[in-house]
């Protein structure tokens, strides 16, 4: 999600709520005769508030199912809340803990919490510029799930073209043999495997140098176009991995955070 002017109210509300929560906490610390801890009344309310905000943020994954419920907001609104209320939950949890690490379970909970926030911030940072880079480098974007299929189609087209050229009687036998050798050694691997960032034109230097190839040069031209398209597919796939790959870390951490938070709550009630 791009952070734009529509986030202004969320930003101001989060900052204001965070400042009020911190101000109230430090006021109680200075004026209360009893220590403000996670087990105190105020500390418990901070903990409940922080936990509810974390649950709200975690329910983003189930938003499509929740849409069947009445009064559930649009995904864009919920996603904004996921970002800003998730950050606000950190302030409330800090106040709940009294700025202490706690025991072993609490320390593990803190590690999961911090890593969840960091991976979320990292993913949000990637989303601010990677879509623009992707649009600039890959003008004709292919649906990510279709990239392997499109790559196979390009490979099959190239195979069919070379088969037809090698069967062309206008070409000398030596030229056909060299055409097949160069295609199998240079071009086909480029189409069949993940190509590197090098220019695909380099794959055709040896083809253009073949004697007797002039008469079918127009027929060979699509090979260069297909290799360039394969290079663009690889570029798109690489950028898409960065754009979405962070979720493979962020989502499991979020689940671990909710499970550890539940264990912490149950442990506080019964022990």
C-alpha cells in the first residue's frame, strides 16, 4: 500500500493517541503511590487495548471472509488500520509492560513483536517504490501466477521455429547443423532457465555470423523478441519476489505473536 495523503488522518490519530497513552502512563508513574505494572488495573487496560489492536491487525488475513459480516469496512480502510493501529499497539504494549522485558515468555513475546513490526515496516517500505520500478522496467506486466506458463509457451514456440528451419531445404546441411547447435547451446537455455540480467541480444551474435543464414534471417527474428520477453519475465518475477516475499516471514511471525500473546494472557490469569 502506498502511503499518500489519504493516510494523513490515520497518521495524526496514531500520533495523538500514542502521545496521550504515553503522557497518561508517565503521569501515573509520577503521581501514583503504587507501582504501575502489567498486573495493575491501568496496566491491564493498556494490555487489553494493545492486544485488541494486534488482533485487529492480524484479522486482515481473514478480511475476505469477514466481508460477509455487516458493517465490515473495505479492505483499503482495514489495511490502513492494520498499519497505523499495529504501530499504536506497540506504544500500548510498552506501557502495559512498564518498559520492562519480563520473564522468559515475555522476552520471547517481545522478540516476536519487534520482528513482526520490523518486517511489516520493511514490507511497507518496499511497496513505496517497487511497484513504480516494476512498471518502468516491465511495461507489459504478466500476472505473477502465469509467468511459468508464459515462459513454457515461449520455449515451445522457439523449439517449433527451429524445427521448421532445420527442415528447410534452402539451408545447407552444415548451416542447419550449426543453427541447431547454437540454439541448443545459447538460446534454448536462455528460454528454459532463469536468464540473467545480461542483454538478450548477445545470444544472437553467433547466429547472425552463420553463412547461408541471410535467406531466413526474418524467420529467426522472433527468437530475439522471445528472449527479450523472457528476460522481462525474469525481471518481473525477481521484483515480485521482493514485493511479496517478505510476507513469508511477516505472516508466520504475526501468527507466533498472537499465539504467544494468548499464552501470556492465560499465564497471567492462572499463575
